[in-house]
């Protein structure tokens, strides 16, 4: 397949609204392979093979919304499914964390002793998380390259910053507040994972 034909496939995928690099470039490779197979097996031109293959892919390119990531976001179905799968994984870990905290505090009746040292450490960790979130946002949006991972970072960051803002203005330190920060930390970990995967994707395709 020629470079010009690859460009045609890439432009068509762009036209269908798929801009996310991690999905788009894999699609280009996959669709190019399918087109080559159709050309050989059916003895048709590149243009005809392109139409045949894209016709099979079209249902996955239709736009849709999702409650899981917010109804004001619209993505092609194939992109939405990828994003939804990653968001649901975050929800599962948050739910597990909530169940464990409930088990420890209410069922087993464990009390957490809060002293000045623990309070200082918890507050210091919250400040570090806030600084890290802002740093990641600046880095990932300075030279923006669209990936599903970048979207998830940008989507989760306002929630994280808002929760940290609420946390900072709650002067009383108690076990519930520590749990609250633990939830923030879980969300922050997933933000860091998405940021790392975004960077790996950019390097993989030599787009840095």
C-alpha cells in the first residue's frame, strides 16, 4: 500500500471524527490490512476496497453520548467504548475503597487516632497532589496531542481540584476527612496512569 493510500485512509478516519491518536493510528493499520486483503481476494481497485471495508466499520463511527463520562461529551462509538471501559475501572476501585472504609469504620468499629503529626502529613500529601495535578495539566496541554488518555486526564482534573479545594477549607481533621483524601488519592493515581499512557502513546508513534 502506498503512502498516498495510507493518507487517504487516515483522512477518512479524521472525517469520521476520530482524532484520538491511540485509536486512530491503530485503526489506520488495521483498515489498511483489511483493504489489502479485499484487493487481493476480490480483485478490485483500492477505491472500491476502501468503500467496502469502511462500510463495515461505519456503525462504529457513529456519534454517541455516555452517562458514565458526562452527557455533554460526544464521541464516535469506537472511541466512547474505549473511554467508558477505563472510566468504569476507576469507578470499580472507588467502590472497593468505599466498601473497605465502611467495613473498617462501621462493621469492625476501628477508630483512627488523629494527632498533629498525622494531620500535618495528610495536609502535606494533599498539597503535593494539588501541585502534581496542576503540573500534569500544564504538561499535557502545552502541546496538545489528542488521545483518549489526555481526555481522561482533563476530565478528571476539575473534579480533583474541586475536591482538594473543599478539603483545604475544612479545618477539622478526622477519620472521614482522611477517607475523603484517600478517595482523592485513588482518583489521582488513575490520572497519573492515564498521563503516563498518554506520554507512552506519543513516544510510540514518534510524535513528541
